[in-house]
C-alpha cells in the first residue's frame, strides 16, 4: 500500500488516472453521435453494431486479465500500456479507410480501454485508506457523469463539420481527439505514478 505518499503526490496520480479514465468514458458517448455518419460514409449499415460491440467485447475480456497482470507487474506499467494502446487504437480508428479496418481498430482500442478501467479503480485502493476511498471513487464516478454530458455535444459538434483552427471537423475527429488527451495522461503517469504492485510471484 502507498498510504504514506503525500497528498500532493496522490492528487497528481489521481488526476492522471482520471484523465486516462476520461478517455474511456468519453469515447462511448462521443462516438454514439457519429455512428450514423460513419456507416453512411462506408455504406455499411449492417455493421453499425459491430463498431460498438468490437470495443465492448475486447474491453470485457481484457479487464480481469489486466487486473491480475497489474497485481504482478505494477499498476503504472499496465496503465501506461493501456493509455498507449488506446491512443494507437484511436488513431487507427480515425484513419480507417473502410468499415473492416474501423472495427478492428475499435477492437484494439477496447484492449486499451479494458486495461485503463481495470487499473483506475484498483489504484484508489492502493493509495487511500478505507475511510478515504468513497470520496475518491465518487470523483472517478464524476468523470463518467461529466463525459456523458459533454460527449454527445462534442461528438455532434465535431461530426457536423465545424471549423477549428482552420480545419474542418468530421466523424474522424471523434476518435482523433483522444490522442492528445492520451499523450498528456501518459506523460503525467510516467512522471508521477509509482509502481503499485502486490503479488510477489506470478
């Protein structure tokens, strides 16, 4: 346990963790507004559900595996891996030229999402005593609430083809927006998050 860390150190760690979790939470709400445009562009209406299902399936499978691996090899290493995988999956999704590539990229992105989700909640238990955990878990829950509010609005804005810094947005921006957020989260986690592992042997 790392209850002995200073409050400042814990705050920095939690901010980085919540930034990475925000990626996962925002992804689901922001993508929902772009799905119609995506399948229309690719003329793949039958594949609409696959864009969502591919992500959810790999996330569900990854969560328990990532949780055990983080016990063995450290939360920091797994969390960094999760953020990197999620960012790469987001980038490939934004660059997809056909529906098959997009579904595969979403599946890869889901692996990163599962790793992030598994570690975000367990880190609270590592850093804080039992009486403090409720407050911090509530803050993590607020990340999902915040993303559910801004996700559809931001997704709709980007998909509708508005201009940002001279660039015209489209549905690909709903994936691409994850990349800069992931880079910031990765840097903060790399700099400030301790290893946080428990099991002595595999």
